[in-house]
C-alpha cells in the first residue's frame, strides 16, 4: 500500500520560500501569480494495509509540525 502525505504551512505562517518563488516568477515575466506556497510530499510504501489512525499518528509525531503545518493524507 502506498500513502502520500502533503505537508504545507498553515495559513498565516510566513512562507519565505514561497515569497521568493513568487518574486522569481514575476522577474521571469510570469504575470498574474498572486501567491506561492511551498510544501513537501512524503511517499510511504507499506507491506500491507495501514489504518488512517496510524498514518495520522505518524504525521502528528514526526512527519509534520502540527503547530505550524497542516497535512493531507492521500491513499
């Protein structure tokens, strides 16, 4: 079983990498880009099935910082 976890900063948390990317896109002539948010994707391959609760536990304890980051689990 493969699980993908998208981790991104919560709204209101400054995203300097996103801001720099938006500025770079503008400098390259790409117009209309209002905001860029940078995140990460974690892909985990399991031997068998794994419960949603176990995946959430992994995210809360290690894969994401719940104070400043949100995440979504994709199966």
